[in-house]
């Protein structure tokens, strides 16, 4: 059994790869609005997917945490434009208190990669 950990620190790895699946750590973004933070967050997700040998077409599951569910539609507008047509992953979205007060969205992704 091979487990590959990428950008590993004392607390976590940014990517863990095992058996054709890449698990990404939660990503947050910069910006004032939910839309700005979501765009930045998805840009970071995309960079990690590329590092893992994957893409947004290979996402299996996404978990989205919002600091306020009133921002659901604004986040979805950015998400819907980013997800390739026909490649929508299984997804859950909920409200949670995030790590810092200025954060509005966090996204956790699991994706397939070519072995």
C-alpha cells in the first residue's frame, strides 16, 4: 500500500494520494466578498489538483462550508461557473464557524487522479 503525502507539515498535508484518489486539505480564499473568496479558493483547489495529477473534471466529492448560509446563492454562482458541464461532483454545503472571522467559505475536495 502506497500513501503519498505532498506539502506535509507537522499538523497536516495539503494533499494525500492513495489508490487513485487525492484528498485535499480544506481551502479558503482571500477577498472581501463571498464571490471573491470562492474564486480565490477554487483557484487554490485547482492548483492542488494539478499538483496531484488531477483536475476539476475529476472531482468526486466537494464539501463546502459557509460562515453564513445567506451567502449560498453568491457562492453557487461562482461554483457553477467553475465546475465543468457534465462533471459536477457529489457535494454537500453547510454552515460552520470557520477558523478566522474574516473567512466566509472553505472547500474540501476529494478527486480521482490517473495512476
